[in-house]
C-alpha cells in the first residue's frame, strides 16, 4: 500500500488563497507538554506547524490517552473549526517545542463566506487532510486487529 503525504496548504491552495489566509495568521510557540486543545472543547482556531511535533490523542476512560497521529512541519493541526458544531473531536499536545502559524477560525470562515472560491479551496484542503487522516487511522487499526479478525467482514 502506498502512503502519500498529508495534503499541505502549500500544495492545496493557489498562491493568492495562501496569501489571503496567511494575512490573518499569527506566529505562536508552545513549550513541550503544552496541550493545544482538549477533546470536547470549543474549536475556535487551527495551526500549521512550522517546527516541532504535535500528537493528536483520544481520551480512553481509565487509561492513558491513545495517540492517533503525530504531526510535523507544514501539517494542519485541527479541522473541527470548519465543521459545525465546532467542537474538538481529539486532543493535541506539543511533544517538542513547537512554532506554528495560528489562525482564528471565525475570521477564516468569514473570509470564505466573503470569497466563495477561497472558501471552497479551504474546505477542499481541510477535507483532503481529514480523508487522509481517516485512511491512516483505518490502516493502523487494520494493522492492530487484522490478525484476529481477518476475513470477518460485515
């Protein structure tokens, strides 16, 4: 199976759309161990990693959070801001010192409302990232459980 890279903003958006989006970005940094967001919290922003590593995790009752994916340079952190009800479905933690571009979700959604072509491009990019991550999660689950349930398809 061929694995492709997560769709980056650089590859997904036309330069004009990238420039418009970057006009509302602000540079931020997080120390190692900082929680960017918690599952169930209000999704009011998103980030593009410049340097460092962020892990996405899922709360598991009675256990340590399960790491779902590790994100690095140029990767999008957070997609829940785009979809109603704008609530995080996972948590995220800086595993190293992180520098990133931060975007206010309300401002970006308003930009997309004002410029439908920009809005469609952003939605397509975020949708592609989400589809990539779902495929990667499915592959990891099959790697974990296929030996025990191989051939038992419903």
